[in-house]
């Protein structure tokens, strides 16, 4: 352990290590956190191409720094402009923005900075203290225990789905089915490839991550003129105030009980797979209000409430990294993407990491702590200036995100066909997000699918096909009980929400009915999209099922079981989408009388952006990435010709970046599969074999 600590410190405190820490924490993490719609996961994906040229250990420092600081960046925009930068900052608005309105915006940022630092510090200590415990737990887990832990992780997605438990489960188990495509790691040969050579190695991880998280987010951001319409010019947050910072630190001591309680809630919430910082913040805020001596101050700018929220949302990172690093089960969307990047760099997980590569584990812990310290200092100094990033026109952001996303997917394996996976995943994620499917469940299922089948089949082989070992041993039964309690608890919560909807006064229900009539066009759009998404998912799942029926027993039992489960879930989703009676029957939280969310009114802009992304993908496929400057120019000018100076400037900047990439080793450049247009520059590359 001591040698590992020296190694980790020696890696961080080099010129390269400090540079990665500063870049990830003080620049990328904060900026992507401040801008609503982006976050740590999008930041890590966008900067994947750059990380390929780095030493894996330096890449770890960079990505962990982003992970640690994006939530604090999101707090700045939540406090100053009442717009959460990340989902974990939704609750921050409850207390932070009222403080800003009464002229205490700077103080609120100081409280947030101190709370985030304390939360991250205690979360890092918890992660460090868990190493000996996790070592023993890993050794205690055999194939059956690992299988049930994976199943538990997938079922926990239902808890994180907030009223959409069935959709959450369906998304997670569809991810498992996607992971089975291609070469099997359990049986010889390939499966579910339809004879397509490209799919032999399965669905590429980079393409799936980029499509689900980055490009889909860009589509939604592209529908806005500005990231936020709020102004921050009236808020005096530029000048550092030692007195107010001292006062903020004093609040932490005054409300240390709330801080410690919220930290524990954050750590334990992070440990539970798929739960994430948003739920941790809600739970911490609820308990803080219940135990507060001044509950009447909550909602009006309570320092105690803000401390509870911020310590919890940042402490969850340490907890979320525990199942991620020990078992490869992501604790939240951000650690899901981090897990993907670790896998891309070949970083070991589980037994090998905790027993033979402890220096990497310590590198993660120390980077987490130092990054938050840096971000807190920068946020305290430049909070107001950072918040003004939210007024950037989205037409500048979207094409850059799309370019780096497509390039990052391509450069991972050097196969240009991977951009088709990006496109497909982005379109699927777009529909899933609009229809309230937790699309993060799909990537979690993808990560866990291969191990789920491997542990399941290994047990069957060792026990001559008997299922008895799955129901033997106290660890198995603890996990089975946890799964059952999760489903029961979620059902009870949904029933309670349903009763709250049904108990509304008749006048309110009538108003909602009238509103839904006025919104009938958007409701019709929602229904059409729902039919399309459910049909696509049913066709995909049915295909897996039909193909699996032709395999021998041991090769078919797992995909058949999962396919049947997914089909059952999708049928329930389909019935509950269009039948209020069925919703009441199964206890699903119903929003059938509520107005359709406003995003469906932007469908025309969404479709336009989607077609632009599709056109860019096709052009890249045939003409290469050097078409990007023209795409950036067109995208911005299509929004408004008033931005022509910015459009030209960004296009030239992208061209320069492309030229630099062609000259730097480690950055392959696709020049297009069309016949040569400009020799050695555009066109003439050979497309990899697809069929």
C-alpha cells in the first residue's frame, strides 16, 4: 500500500500529471458542468480522442478530475441562473437560487465550494477505507454471487427511473442483449451478427458511449438558441471576499451534523448501482429538512439545506467508484462512462486492481481529492464569469461536440463504420430520453451482459446443468432478497404517487384535461414516437429470441431467458403507454392527464438537427473528416447569418486542428471512401470490409 501511494503521488506530481489535473479540474470539468445539458460524461467522451495519445495513467488523472468537478460546475449555474448544470444539481436550485436573488450569490458559491470539497474529501476517504473491505468481498464472490450482484445492479435501474421502473428494467436488459452480439466470450463462434463481418467483435464500446451520451445531448442542445436565457450580469460574484468565504466555512462547522449525515447518504447512494447524485441530493435534502431546527428557512435560501445537498452530491463519487472498480458495475452515468474509458485503456478491475494494481486505485482516490480542491479554488474565484458560459449560442457548441464525438468513435478502433453505431445509438437515445426511458440503463446492461452470461454458464457447467447453486449460500440469498425488496419498494412508491395524482381536486384534474386537449398535437407526436421506439425494440428482441432458438441448450438458455423477460417488459410498457386502466392495474405512476412535456413542441427543430447529423455522418464516410469545417460553417449560418464572423472563425479553427492532428503521431485521420477529389487530402481511402 505504501509503495502504491508513493507511485501514485509520483505520477500526479510531475509536470504532465499536474497539467492533466489542472486541465481536467479547472477547465474541462467546470466548463462542461456549468453549461446545462452537458456534464462529466459528455466531457469525457468529447475528449476521448485527445486521451488516446496520453499515457493511460495520465488519462486516468484527467478523466477522474473531470468526474470530480463537473457537479460543482453545475452548482454554479444552478445558484446564479436557476438552471442545473447537471442532473445532480436540480436540488441545488431549491436553496442556492433564493440566496442569489437576495444578493448572496457569491456566498452561496462559497458554501457550495466548501461543501463540495468536504463531500469529495470524505467520499475519497470512504473509498480509501473501503479497499481492505472490498478486497475480502471480492474474494468471497464466486460465479453465482457475481451473477446475482449483476442482476441486482440491473434491477436497481428501476429505482433510479422514478415512476418508469418497467422502462428502466427494459432498457437495462436490452443493453444485456446488445452485449451478446458478435464473438462469444463463453462459446466458440459468433452470434446475432446476421453475417455482417463488421459485427464479429460486437458493438464497439466507444461508438455506443458516444452515441448514447454525447451526440444525443447535442441534438437536444441544438434545439435551443442559447444554453440559458437567464442573465447573470446583475450578480456580483467576480471579486473574492475573504469575509464571506470565512462565513461560508463557518456554516460548515455550524451545520456539521447535516454535512456528515448527507455525506454518508451520498456515499451509500453512490454504492447502489444506477442511483446517482440526483437521488442522493433529494434524500439528503429531505432528511436535512426533517432534522433541522429551522425548517421554515428551507426553500428561502437555507445555508444548511445547501450544505446538505452539495456534500451529498459530491460524496456520491467516492461511493459510486466502489462497485465500479471492484465489480465493473457503474454507480451512476458518470462512472459508467469512466468505466468505459478504463476498459478502453485496458485498466484492470476487480481482483487484479485491488490486489496487484493498488497504485492505480490510489491514483484514482488522490486525483479525486486534488481535483475537487482545485475546482473549488477556481470556482470561488471565477464563479460569475463561469456562469456567463451559459449564454453561449448553442450553434457554436453543437457542431464541435458532434465532430469530436464522431472522431473519438473512429479513432478508438480505426474503423470508420463505427460512426454508424454512433448515429444509431444517438437516434435510439433521442427517442428513449423523450419517452422517459433511462438510457443510462442500456449502457450499464451492456457493461454487465457478458459477465452475467459467463457466470451463469460457468455455474451450469460446473454443476452439470443444475440451478441449485444459484439458491445456495447466505450471500446469494441476501442479494435475492435485495432484488425482491427493490421491486416491492418501487411498486409501493409508484402506488403512492398514483394515489396522489388521483386525490387531486376535481378542478385541478379538469384543468389538466383542458391543457392536454390544447396539447393534443404534441401528445400525438409522443404516441407516434412511442409506437416507433417500442416496435424497434420488440423487433430487435424478437430477432434475438428467434435466432437463439436454433442454438444448443447451454448456448441458448441465457439469451432466450433475457429475450423473454425483455419482451414481457416491453408489452407491459406498450399497454401502460396507451391504457390508463392498465396503469392503475400494475400500479405504474400515471401522468396521462398531465401536459405533454414541451420538448415535443420542438420536434421540427429536433428532426432538422438529426438530418444534419445524418448528413454529416454520410459526408464523413465518403469525403472524410476534412469536410468538418464546411459542416461547422453551414450549421452556424443555418441558425443565423448574423453569426457569420463566428462561423468563419470556428471553421478555420477546426481546419487548423485537423491539420495538426494529421501531423501528430497517434491521431489517424480518415480522408474518405470516395474516389480522390484532392489527392492525399480528400477521398481515396479504402473502406473497411462490412459484409
